């Protein structure tokens, strides 16, 4: 199952939706600089920290767009269904897709 978009969670609680195909194309054309890799890595670490330190699973679910960790979920808009992979696993998956390695320090 292909994942068309992936949510990237920021430390400030913001969410940025990334189009995986666009990211792959940008990387192939050399448009993803080291700062993108660093930001993606820090997003993984921040989400990893949240999961480890958050006392309430309910709060984790609330902050991770109502999903449970590792769940696949769909967003239906008009005639389109977009599939996502939730949070930590999704971020690590994207990192691995782009850089062909598991993020250093990832414990998910």
C-alpha cells in the first residue's frame, strides 16, 4: 500500500503534510538540503520523546491527529481517499525511504 502523504509533527504542535512523491523527486534533483534531513530527524526525535514521556495515552492520541501509533488511517475528501501512516512510524518510514537508513537513535 502506497503512502501518498505523511504528517510531519513539529515540536510546537504544528503539522506539515508532506507529499512523498514530491519529496522523492526533490531529492533526486538535489533539492533537499541537509537542513531538511536534520529537521526530519528532529521531528522524529521530538515525536519519540513525546511518546516516551507523555503520561496519558489519550493525550498522545489527541496530539497525533486522533490516531494510535502505528495505525494506518484514511482521510476522505470529496471523491479522494488519502492514506497516511501515523506519526512516529511514518516519520521513520519516510526518513528510511529518502535516506535508506533507520534514523540514528530511533527506538520505535
